């Protein structure tokens, strides 16, 4: 196991295209850190630079107590799990697990010991003599993780390993990866664009946007106190409602008791923090009147999409099936403690 530290790491392509803009990050020993962000934000580039698959333009990467800037991937004591499994199709599962160890001249009895432990941990003992084509997608991903485990590396790196699986299997594999990482205690860096994966897996969540880190913290910290409007809308599903304050408010009002900056600002409200109210409810610090445009029933709850008179959307959650109908007009409210205030640069105020 090892701590991973990035000090002002940059990546520039072609002399002027800055893909990574001075990222500094500390990943503690035994921690599972998830890098999350939209496609093209730089999260996979960061992972590949840690792995040594991508050179860095400047800065420093430290794994354990070694600066690894100039070390080849094989010298960094890391193991990587890819989204496409990267298994040798002509080899059995056992041969795939043993291949890297044989190349390192690991003694045969030690190879067998490590394979036995990994196979039992991942529940793939019955597949050891099968070839990858005889396995399901979830079984192949277990084998790919097994190949990483037998290396007994200082760190695991996961590059969107579940993106090729269906939704049900992704949910199962998330639980297995979390359980596995906790039992092994190996420092892990996991890249995904799926915020559900990020929220459920991470000890520490790192939101990346435009080659920079927007915010670092525990999943609940980022959900409850997003530092920017980008984080506010990226973390959480459905996204946080963002309403820009204007001189003429379109169907919503906010109490003077809510702290807010001078000049332009934006109010953020999570859908679950909005409550259907009577038009003159005195207890709310925020009220809004909208026309219902659509209703999504998702089982134990419904998400109602309303529109203001200017066409802006507002989403709120109601328990169970909504008794409201399309084109109904409703008033919703929220308390000051559930409001998020951002300044004109999109930075959190309160």
C-alpha cells in the first residue's frame, strides 16, 4: 500500500493545448478516491499519468516515497483495471491470472498461492479453466480484477471498469468492488463519469472539470455543500435546481432572511428539499409557483417537472405517485437551511 501525491501536475499537448492545468491532490494510504467528471474533463488523463501510460509536462507524481515521473509503468508498483477487461482470449482464466507473475519470475508455488486467494475472494474458482469468451461480462471483469489482485501492488487504478455492463450488473459490481477494496485495504484510484458510481464507491470524491479540480471531499460533503454551480448540478440526480436572481422575479420569491451577496446571485435547491405548499404558506423562506409540465414515476417516489411563466424548469420530488396532473398550477416551498447561494461567478456563498 502507498500514498499517492500529485504536485502541480500539468499536461500540455502540441505546445499550447493544456489538458491538465496544475492539479495537486493527495490520496491517502488505503483510501478509495474517485475521479468524476464529464467526458473530456481530464480525469482519464490524470489516471494514465499516475500509471505512467501518459507522460507529464510538469509537476511531480509520488507513489509511496518515490517520485515516479521518469519510471516506466512496470516499475511503479501499480495494477490497472480497464473497461474492456484486456484479457488474453487464447488463455484460460488461470493462465491470464498467472501471466504477469510468470513474466516477473515469481516462483510457481507463490503464483498458485496468489491465484487461489484471488479466485476465492472474487468467487471465480469454478472458472479457472475457462477462456474469456465462455464468461459473462461480470465474470470477465472479476477476472480482470483478479489479475490486478495477484500482483499485490501498492495501488489499484480503475479506468471506468463497469461502463460495458448493464445497469443491474453495474450495481452488483459496485458493491463487490467496495467490499474488495475494504478487505484488501489497497490504495485505489477509480475514474468514472457516472455520479451514482462516484457517490456510492468513494471515500474521497474529486470532481474534475476542464482539466482542473472543482472540489474534493467526502460524497456527502459535496452533495450537501457543493463549492460551485458545476458541482451542484453534476452531483445528484435529478440535478439541483438553479435559479438566477433578477430584478423581475418570474414566479418565485425568497425571504430577506436568507444571506445573499450584493448584485447578481443564484439560488440552488435540491428537488427533495422542495415541498408542495399552500399559496400563502408562511413557514417557507423560498416559494415558487409553477405549471406542471411532466411527471416521472420512479417507484416509491415521483419527480414533477414544473415550468415558470418564462419557461424555466423547476423539478421537485413527491412521495409515491403524484396526485397532480399535467397543467396543474402548484406552489412549492423550501426552508433557508436547504437553500444554496452562489455568487455571479458560480462560487458558493452559503
